């Protein structure tokens, strides 16, 4: 049996089925949203496909594999459709599927050079390629991949803690006579406060920095907040800026925040999980000015670099600091004196032991095409957000809530006669839910200062102003239905 399951013929046949089914999904660019399916129905369909598998029935395997892939595609968000404007992941560049297929068969976990020579080298090369745009000191910086931006944020804050309090790795926080604290913008991602919990500092030691009208950290009020925190007895060791906040895609003023961090001896971490991709564009790079002054940068390639999740890069300004995050001895894997092979090992710098060779899905398209498709895509998406903003501004019944810094735009539908805040918030939520359940468009919702707003994230380059116009018509239709039902 195993000989058959491992045969090349079997593999080629199965890959053929996958190509035809997934190719159909990729090629369907009709305007569609999420057909959100009742979990009970998905359970029933998947349950039926789970039972009765037999190793020796090739015809049944082909049918079942096709049915599983169809169910997989049918129940998910159609990320290649122009109706998809809802979340921060994109349909990846299709060539990356070929890379992932190879990665599954070749199996080269990437924390150790010995297990993944090419991924280990590709990680070094991509670090250097992308640092040409980031501008960290070429002879000092290093980059390590991690399984997601949340883990990169945690790892960076561990390194920051390790630099300020090296003894804590051994003594724990109980060994300190100070209260370690970090400062973050009000709109920072939840993984940052979660990291504070995991680091044992406690969320109460997270200082929230106020935002300006564009929802970027206000550096003047931030300075006052940092002083007040120090006066309360908090020992601040890190400041976290965000390049592309999750709610609205805002980019914090990194030059000013780097000044604040330098004056106070704080580690500056930039969470560029969302906005990092803008750095490759000559036109957009200036929006990230100051990022090169960060001690660490988290950058999700699976967001605005359009590769399969997870593929996150964590850059450190000083490679010595990368070793401050984790300290341990394990003689079965870690060598005290690196040789020319183990010098490429990433395991001491990343949390994972077995790690997906994630860099391959970024390095291969970069090696094939260079930066051009990444530049074209991110510029197109950011332009689209501005066009959508201008379109909304010209409507009587919509109000955009900010001019986009990146590819995210939040807005509200404003009916006639206008409603009070609570009723308007409830209406936005109802609109979002109905739009989703009608299945033509997929958009998201976010609470800003406690009030619900509609949110679009432009991740699909096929979306045009015409599609945005159709979305606004859909929202009007849905809002009229809701208001009529309420009347
Ligand atoms: C600004 C920001 N940081 C971090 C994350 C977490 O990244 P990941 O989903 O890769 O863990 C996100 C995810 O949306 C994000 O928007």
C-alpha cells in the first residue's frame, strides 16, 4: 500500500486534480463575497468525506480529493474576486503555490542549515535584498523569519527585555526591583498587549500613547505620557510604533518616535506587519521615513508582499540583539562555536524549532521577477484606497473617516435624516453583516473610539473604482432594507 501511496504516478495524478480545481478558483474573477456557510453544514459535508477512506481504491481517491478541494474553495473567502475587500490577506502570487508544493515534498525545516540549506541561504539573501530599501546598517543588521507577525512582535519584545534586563531570563521578573513597562499607540495590534502578558509584565504595565486626528501616535502628547509613566514608577524599556495600523492602516511618525526613544534609551520596535511592503516602492517609501532607526521591525510578507501565510520577517538593527530574545543550551542542536554551516542556523534567534521554509515563497518570486510586481501591486492598492476615499467624499450619504496612509479605508453610511451616534453605530454593524450574508461583497467592520465603522482593505489588484461604486450601491440597498424593517 505505502509503495502505491508514495509513487510518482500517484503524486502527479493528485497534483493534477489540485491544479484543475484550484485553477478554477483562481480564474473565477466574478464579483463575489463570502458565502458564509453554517458550520453544521460544513461539519456534515466534511464528516461525510471523512468516513470510509480506503487505501486501495484509486477512483474513489480522485473523486474524494476533488470533492474536498471543492468544499475547501467553496466555503472560503474568494480572495481573487473583486468583491473581496475585507481583510489583510491577499490571494498570493500564483507561482508561490508551485513553491509550496515543492516545499511539502522536499521537507526542509528552516531553523537549521543542515535541514534546510537553500531556505537558510535564501533568508540571508532576502534580508540583504530588502534591507537595501529599509536602510539598517548593512554590516550590523540581521533578519530572521517567524511564523507570523504576532510571534515576531513577541520575539522583538523579548529581545528588548533581554537587552535591558539580561538577568530576567534566569531570575524571572521576581528578581527585579523595577516595574518593566512598554509604550504603544492606542491602535496597536492586540499581539503587542498579548506579548506584554506573555512576558510576565502584565497588561497594566502597557502605557497607551494618544493618537492625533489621523489616528497616528501624537509624539508631543506621547512624550508627556512617557514622562507621566516614569513618574508613576514604571521602568519603560520599549516603545512600539506601527507602520500600517490594523484598524485604519495609519503610519505612526517614526522619525519623531525614534527621537523620543533615543532620548529615553528605549528600544524602538516598529510593527510593520501590515505596511512593510510599501518600502519597496520609490513612490511610497517616504511614508515610512525613520523606520531605519528602529531596533527591530516586524514585517509580514503574507500581507502586502502577497505570499502564502505565514511568512514574517523580523529585522534587527544589531545582530547581537537577536540573540538576546532566547537563551538556552541544547547540545543536540546548538554549537558553542559556530562553524561555516551552523553560522547559518536561525534556531537561536527564532522561537520555532521546526519552522516552515517560509522564505522560499518570497525569495522565488523575487528571484524570478525582481521587485517590479510587488511595487506595482502595493502602489495600485494604495492608489485605490485614495480613489475610494475621494469617491466617498463626493457622496452625500457616505463619510470617509480618514485619508488613507496605506490601503485601508474606514467610512460610515449616513442616512437621511441623520441618526444619533448609537443608532448610527448599530446601523453600520447591521450593514456589514447583511452585506456579508448576501454574498456579493466581503468587507469588515471596526470600532473607532467606541463607534462602529465600515472598513475596506484593498488587497486585490483587480478591484477598480467601478467595483467600489458597486459596493456603495450594495450598501445603499442593504441600508434601505434595514431602515424599512425598523420603520
Ligand atoms: C499591525 C499588525 N501587527 C501584527 C499583526 C499580526 O500578524 P499575524 O496575523 O501575522 O500574526 C497584524 C495582523 O493583522 C497587524 O495588522
